[in-house]
């Protein structure tokens, strides 16, 4: 017969089975909700049927059920094998997606269906949780199964559905209480508490903000370190490789639901103080096609191949090349120094930099901008590739962009290296404008819905356009690490700009590149690692005075690069929420270090009438441009709009989906409180029927007496006397005589005597409660479980 306690125990097992089944089958790529519901019904109905049988027959029946499941595998071996092979395809595809883990996907036989395998797994899982209902050993097995399935999802970077994660996690948490046992089945309140806590967390932290817990990340790292010498495939299991999706022609952008950060260390770095956010380029590419970023094809370089003779990365990082040319010439160094801040020198712009180790198995190096890194690893202006170690030691330049533009505009020099740079840069610049402004037709459709963007040409116009694009993306699009997949047949960038309007850095960087190109600014897409200035400058120092910092996959990032005429490719941060770089288009410096120093800095043609020398502000050339520019907020009806013009006007917001969980949370909390309040009454009712319950009732009597101040120490007569003096415990002296008589005679109490004892204890409890205030009652009932 099912009592209240057994009902709650069965409910606990059924909810654990439901959550675990939902988790398991969500790894197929669907929601798993239906399988969770079926598992709940199977376990709940199976528990009722088992309780109809005598206790001695329950275990043989569950053993028979297992034999039947095994027989199905043996008798239908061939068809079940085909079905499991068909089932493994969506499972393995889902597991490998987030991090590009190299898992071989088998080919199932023609016509094979995963349905039989799904039903078998559902029945096997339900059988394990039925065992968990009838025995503590089965509970341990089912909890370990839940934990293994849950950790599998976290390890492979999947977002487990909340309706599976919460009950499965609560079931695992309740296991220690189940194994301990004791007063009033403590696993039930433990499960309900964990369930309520999980629901509250899922309400407060939406799925889009899930992040792998540090405990699981640490476990993952230990597993990776252990299996690496034998099976290195899990080196792909981090967000760095997740960011590489869609880069270098690797798979597609938008092919997974999101990106997950594990905390895995990617590289160890030593560097001098950072003056701004540090970007380490892993790869940058300029051609976008079919949701992939790729290098420009070799055919694009016809006519400029001579620029890349004996290529050591000069056009990959022009800033470092230019600074090396200036540093070797005293005259050029003096000219540049005239535009630097007082006390600065060209030599002082050098910043030591070292990559001690790279733990990620990648073809690409991790290079900061403006690093003095010459090596025969470059092809054209592409990212360097090396199959060997990626550690190196060099220095990078704190590039004085504004000072460089001023110097190059006004200073003349016959230095042959400087002239080579100037002439080569002009030719490379023409190449850049011919190839890094291309916009595919699939993206043009999306940009057209935003309205035409007037092209910009001057330095100040480009600077203002960068700020306009940053503001436009921040105000009209939402950052999330879980934006969902791009629907089949849709362009990644167009879908982001016109439909989903949410994404992480790959979305913002890709869209920004196209918006910049539409504005006439050459741009390309870059991925790698980025570390904030404060993170670097706050890191501990080595014996050489360099900051030592381990960069993990939380620093994996994608950003845009723009070509600044004369200086080369510069990073530009377009993802909201990042403490990004300064605007890559600088304000030319006009400061002189002495009276005979350099002439004033150059002005844009538009700014010559502005004597204030303040940062130019971009203004549309005419009213028509202002109305057509979507970044000014004047856009067609179907494009994202900026913030409301009237900040005081009330705005209506849709009801958050998380609020739908509130009734469930309140119901779970109410069930928990009622269960806790009725624990003592349930024990008193069961005591006459069960020896175990009666023994627990006697323990409760001791606790009640101790709470009321009755001393436990002293002789038998002293205790009886104390009970007689306390009116709340009327009759307890007779109850003590009855218990002592039974103990020494060896004759157990009759049912009537047990009922009499239970009645006296219930009356004493009631008398104690009547004298308490409200807060004392709450402590007595809920906290002390009295």
C-alpha cells in the first residue's frame, strides 16, 4: 500500500527519471521533453504496481524486467544494432558541434530508424530508476547515471534544458540524504529544496547566460591532461576553437546554438605594462561566402606579387615594420619624437612580449598587433601558419598612430627604407581598396533593408562612422552567448541584422565588417584572444619585471580590422560590453617639443576652417544624406530603431518567460513547508504500526523533553519527578514505567500500549506549542523539525 512517504519517494524517483531522460534525449538535438514525460509516467506507474506486490517479490520482478530487456537485445541483435547506429548519428553530431571535437560519425544502414533504440534506452533508464525507488543501491546507481549524463553535456559544451537539468540535479543532490535515511525520509525535503533552488536559479539566470561551472571546467582540464598522450581529440573542447567556426573556411558561422567557455588555458604570456586592450590575432580573413570567412584566393594577388617577395610579414603587420624603419634612423626618430608626449621617446615605445607556451593544437600563431616578428611563415598578407611550436619572445610597439600620421604628412625624408615603405604602402593600399570592400549579394540584401550608407573618405569621417556603427549595434542588437543556429538556407550576417538581432562576438564582428565596407572603409574579420588592460597590469611580475598571465578560453574573441591609410590593419571593437580599443582612426598630433620642432599636424580638408583643433564631428553633407543614413536613426520601418526619443514616456515590455516558473516555484515551496510541518504528526500516526517508527518516536520524545528543559541526566526517579512538575508532560511518569517494564521483562508493548504512548507524546507536543509565540513556533516546526 502506498503511504504518503512512499508516494513522495516514488515521485522523487519519477522526477529524477524525467529529468535524466530529458537531458539524455536533448543530446539528440531536440528538446527531450516528451521522453522526460514518458519516463515520469513509466516510473510512477511502475512504482504503484511494485507496491501492490509483497516486498519479497519486488526484487525478483525487477530482475525479470532486466532479463526481458537483455533478451530483446539478443533476439533482435541485428535490427537493434542498426537502430543504435542510426541513433548515434544525431547524438555524436550534437556532442561534437560546440567545439569541433573530432568524433567519427558512422553511416547507418539504409532505412535504419533510431526509434527502437530510443524506446530501449527509455525503458532501460526507467528500469534503473525503478530500482532506485525500491533500494538504496538502485538509488545510488540511478543518481550516478544522472550525474554522468549531466556532466557529459557540460563537458561537451552543450546547454542542457532547464526542465531536465533541475530535476536531474536535484535527484543527484538528494542521494546522500537517501543513503543516510533516518527520521521522516530526509531525501524528500532534500530533493524539494534542491528543486526549488534550481528553479529559482533558472529563473534568475536565463539559458542565454549559462556558463560551465568552474568545478566541471576543472574536471574537464584534468581529463584532458590525462587522456592527451593517448587521445588528443578533446583539445578542441574549448571556446577558442568554437570561435574558429566559420573562420579559415572552417565549417560555418551560425552552425551551433552558441559558444561555451570552459576556462581552459590556451597560452602563457609575459608582457610589459599594457596601454590598452591587447589583441592576439590568430587568424584574419577578407572573403565572405556561404557563411564562411576565408583568405583571399591566390588569384587576387596577381599584379602585386612583387610586394610579397621574401615575405616576412611586412604587410601582415605594417605598424611594426614602420616603427622599425623609424627606429633605425636617428633623423626619423627625432622627427617622430617631436609629436610624442613630453618625456616620451621612440625607444621607450618598445614593450617586451613573450609567449611562453601555447597549449592549443592550432596551425596559427598568436601575435599581438605591432609585434616585431619576422619569419618565413607568411603568405601574402595572410596569417602565418606553423606546424611547430608557437612560443616566441619579441617586443611590440605602443604605436603612436596620431603622431605617425602627422610626421608622414609633413616630414620628408630621403631614407631609402622609409621611401620603400611609403611607396610600397601606396601600392598595397590600392590593392586593399580593390579587394577588402567586397560585399556578397546575400549580405547586400540585408544591408539594403537598413537603408543606404553614404561613403566616407576623410579621416574624421571614418572616425565618426566607426563610432556610429558601434552605437548602432549596441543600441539595436543584443549580446548573448546562446543566440541559436542560423536557419538553413539563410545568410548568417543578414539573419543577424534583420531577424534575430542577437548574437555573440562573431555576429557583431561579421556584421561590422560589412557595415564598414558599405561605408567605403576596407575591413576584414579577425579571431583570436583579447585581454583587458587591467587584467594584464594587475598580473604578478616575473623576475624580469614582466606581467605573467595565463590566457584562457574566456578571452577567445572575434573582432573587426580596418585599414588605416599609411598605418595598415588596426583592430576595432564592435561587440557591446567590451572595454575595447580606441578608435582606430586617430586624431593627428599637433604638439611640438621645441620652438624649432615639427610643423603643426595635418588637417582634413573639412576641418581647415575649424580653429579649435578639437576632434572633428561627422556631419552629413546634406539633408538627404542625413535622412538616408541608418546609423543616424532615420531608417525604414522594418529596420531596428534606436532608443525612444521621449525617455520619460512609459514603455511596455513583454512578460519575461521566467515568470511562468513562479507558480511552480511557489507550489514547490508550499509542498516543502507542508511536508516539513506534518513530519512529526506522520511519525506519531505510524508509530503503533511499525517497530522502526516507534523507536524513532521514542527518540523524538527525548528530543522534545530536552527542548522543554527536562534534564536527561539523573536517576530514574529524578526524571519522573521532573515530568510530574511540568504540566505539559502529564502522564509521562506512567509512560516511563511502561517503557522500563517492557525493557526489563523482554515483552514488547502491545498495539494499544503503543497507541497510548503516541497519544501522550502528541499531547505533550501540543501543550508545548500552545505556550510559544509565532517566531518560536516557526523555529520549533521548521528549523528544529519538532
